[in-house]
C-alpha cells in the first residue's frame, strides 16, 4: 500500500499531491536511501502550484491507481516545488535541456540512486501520441532498461552528469578580456544601444513584444528600450526605441493578458496579440511589470500606464497579501478544474451582471462593446476581455459602472487556488518595485505597503543564526536557507527602501545582506555567484544562474544591486564583486547581449559610473525634483546620514550631484538641480 509523505510539507504544491496513490517522497536523503536499498531508479517530478500542465499530468497520471502502482513497484518517486527548491530545479532542467533541447514544467526526470540523471522530459500524456510516448510507455521502457541494460544506464548517467556540469559551471577564463575595460577605452561600446538594436530585429511591430507566440512580457527588455530612448531623445535610434517600448506597453495594457477587472497580469500569452493568456498570475510578473510601467509612465506621462500601475498594486495588496504582511506567490490558472473559467465572459453573463441596476441593458451593451464581448467569443466559446492597442483603458461613465458590476459579479465565482507560500526572493522583488513606484508617485499608501513587506521579511525570514531563509508558510513558519537570488533581490530591496524612507537602517540591512551574499555565494576563483551557499546541501553540481529568463538572473541582479550599494556606501568590496559578475559574463554580453540584458544594465552603470545624489536637511522640494524623473543611472541619499563618503562635509538644505568623485555646485533651488540631473539616464 502506498505511503505518501507529502501531507506534512510546507509547499502548497506538494500538499496538492498528498492524496495521490503515488508513494511520494519530498526531496531529501530518505528518498535516495530508499532507492539505494531497493536498487531502484528515482522518478523526480518538478512543478509548481500555478502550473496548468502540472495539474493536467497529476490528474491523468498521478491520480490514476494503475499508473501509481507501476511507479510504486519500480521507482522511488520524489516531488519538488521548483519555487521552493530552485537549486534542484536548475540542475535537472539542464539535464532535460541537454537531452531534449528544451525544457518546461512539469519536469519529469529519472535518476540513479546517487542522483545522476539518465532520462527526462516534461509532460507525458496518458496515452501514446504521434511523437510523444505515454507516461506508462516511458515507465515500462525505463523499468526494462534498468533491469536488463544497466550498463547503458550508467553510461548515459555519467555522460549527462558531465554535460550538466559543463553547462552549469561558467568560469571566467584566465586572462580573458573584460567588457568593462572596453567601456573605459577611448571609443567605448554602447552596450545598451547594442541590445536595443538586437531587439529591433525581433520586435513585433503589429502587436509589440518580441518574437512569436508564446509571448512573455520580458520587462527588462522594455527597460533597455526606454533607457535608449531617454539617452538619445529626438534621434532616429532614440525614437525607434521609444516606439518599441510604447507599442509593447500599450499592447500589454490592452491585451487579454491584463486583468481589466481586477488588475495585474497573467504569466504569458499563448498568441501574438496578447489576447489568450496562460491564466496563472505570478508575483514576480507583477513586480517586473509594475517597475516597467512605472518607467514608461515617467518617460511618457501616459495616463494609461499609471492606471495599469494602480491596478497591479491594487491586485497584489487585495488578493495576494496575507494578514501577516507577506505576499503570496501565485494564483492558479484553473478554477473548478477549468482553465480560465474565473476570467472569461459570455454575453449572457455580462447581461446578468448589471441586472436590476438602472439602465441594465445599456450598461451591458456598453461594456460588451468596450471589451469586445461577442457570442462566438475568443476563447473556447467565451470572451477574454481586451481592448484595441492604444485605445483608452477607461471608458464612459456607463462603461466604468458596468466594469464595477462585472467585478462584483466575478467575485461570486470560485476563485483560482492561491499558492500562499511567501518566497523571500519574490517578496523582495515586489517591495523593491513598490518602493521605487511609491517614491516616484508620492503615494504614501504604497510607501507604507513597501516598508511593510520589507519589515515582514526581516521579522519572519531570518533564522536564529541571522541567516536569510527562502520560504515562509503560515502553517509552518520559514524554512530552507535562502539562495543567491534571494540575497541579491534583498540587497536591491533594502537599498530601494532606504532611498524611499531616508532611514539608515535599510542601508545597514542592505550591507549585511551583501556581506552574506559575498561570504557564502561568491566564486572567488571563477567569478560571479553560485546559486547555493558554501554550506548548503551538495547537489550533482553547484550551479550559477547567469542567463535571464522569466526573471533576471541571480548574478545580474546581484551585479546591479551591488553596484548601486557600492555607489551609496563607498564600499569598494561591493563594486568589485559587481564588476566580477560582468567580467565573468563579458563574452556573453558582447556576443548574446539580449540573453543577459540585466547584466548589460549593470555593466552600463559600472562603465558609465553612477550619479550620486545627496539631499541634505529638510528639503522635500529638492527631493521631489529628483523623484519626478526616471534616473536609472543614479542613487539617492537623504534623511538620516550614514558613514558613507557621500555625506562627508555636506552643508544642510542643499542637494549635491556627484559623479566620478566630482560634485557639481550644491543646488539650493529645484530648477538648478533639474539642470544637473540630465546625465543620470
């Protein structure tokens, strides 16, 4: 009889499988010891709570007693939440990509009892399909190979282990050139312009974004275009980059990927036009898009971008933030077992929403026309709400009243499942973006909310030894030591909270976290940062996260955060490690800049030098002048002085703008300060 061990786990994703007839183990020594004792391969299944196809495979295979019996008889089965254990996910995703040329979730990998992969893929259907074997076919074939051709398994496992190590352990070759040295030369390359030029070749001129379906928002790439536009205003290159960014932001805001009733964005669109989303909503997407729409608003002043920001913040605060102050990870794509049911509308449902209200028919007709609700629909006989690209996001009084009534009616539906684990990385990412948005908009409620998330992390996600933890759960507290990405985003978060509040405690926390990142994760020989700490569990290989994906890589975030912290504190150690990441990735930056766009932004800051702005004394007018524009190349100090050289010898009631160890004449008037800030873009 199966003995499923997932009921006591913290991860909601693992607990979703606690009633499966599969004899699941969580990741750990017990599972591999069992596999060794029984001389069986390990079946490793990796997914996450909001993953639609993970649920499909679970229903088709893991809930099937016959499939479970095959697994229980021939394998030791291990379930992993990729969001809780990104280190495990990264190692075995490399194996799957080496085997198949692609990857994704659910991820299905078969391992020897010592953890070496020998076969893997993603989703397997319940019945054989052309070009795709069923899960039971795979299980039968691998059981036979394990029993009768073990030597081949061992050879494949050895080869894959070597491949994973080669793909995951980037080191800087001895004597390799650094792109930062090039930036210091007489004719330095414009790295941002290089990425922008590459993006122009991939730009979808009709629908915005890059490439074809499926399409992901990719906020960092939009930020690169905005930076190019602000750096070269009125030029052909600057205007082209501005158009690219604006078209993409307009299309995202108008599309079905945007929740026009509740705010926020789905993870990606399955079509070019951003109409049909993969309906799950992830916290990291809200953070990335809040920041990019903020930058778009600061550059263009477009009211639609500010409204989009308002919706993102409202969604996260209303639907994802827990009573303790931490922000939950995601909402599922499915409700009542159907993908997207919570979000789509038929004409009858729209007509029913305002029923009983004055002018109900006119309200329904107005909102149907505004959002394109039709009898045939655009998704399985129903309609995903969307607007034409560039059309206003707000309508007439009738439309806005009908929107309110649709939102009220939708609240009566069964809501998608909530993954309520609080990830340090994603919460720091969100608090960082919200802090930047609060400073720029002057929204006091946003500022309070950003600080609250930061304070939650300090209170709940640090262990008794003062080490940061990865994940907090209401039912079981925090667990699992944090990874490099957690630390990198925490440095950025604490720095941004210091810039928002003027409180020196946040700069102190940023420094302490940066010290922990360097002490436990830095590769002093090969450069950059490992994913796991020096005292963490040893996996097949100690990986480095260097390529941007749905979020910027851990190394890129670390480089940019450390560069900014170094500029604020004058601490050369932080700047040196930021440069070390760029040195490690110099070849990739030059050859494939779009794959490391966030690292390009760090290299650009390091190469050009940060603009350091210090507002001394009680001068809210000068601080407001700094905050009313986007200054990606600047750091801002104000409020409580620190021991940074930025504060040495400063006269109160003035603003100082410094760069390359030289300061402009102290500004006492906003107009003078405005003229000094032009080079910080």
